């Protein structure tokens, strides 16, 4: 994921948790907060040690980054987003992660335009 789309600083995460609203499903919790500066949406990812060991946690983060990377031009600008992965994500495939994230992003009303479905 490109640097302009990343949410990295602790203060940014804190602000999103404090001022943002949350939407959840069984696999993910998504916090969204509006940002005062202009610019594209930024995404932060949090995966607890409860999800699994370092290998599992890094795999989950890579899956979330890859799915959201394709959607960044369809997400509202000036939004800071934090995605928290829950336990069931550890055993999910790419397509399952994509479906679940799409569901929770829709519920959070993050999409300006609907991202295209993959053709199989």
C-alpha cells in the first residue's frame, strides 16, 4: 500500500478510536473518523496477538492491505480508517476476507462508488 494511504502514528489511531464511529461484523471492527486536512483516505490495521502467532498476524495484515489497496480510489476522501481483525480471520481465504471487508465497509458507508467485482 502506498505511503499516502497509510495510517501509522499512535496519535492518529487514538484520534480515530476517540472521535470515530465503529461498525463491526464477526471478522472485523472498522473505526472511521473524518479528517480536517484534505487528501485521500488513510488505512490503519490492528491485529491482536489473540488472532495467532506473528506469521498468522502478518498474513492477515497482508490480506487486508491487498484487498483495500484495490478499493482506495472508491473510498471517501478525508477519512481515517482503522481495521481491527478478530479471531475468525486467521482461517479465512483471500476471497472470504474480501467479502467480509466489503460487507463491513458498506455498512460503514465508506464507498463513494462501488468497487468492481472480480471476474472469475
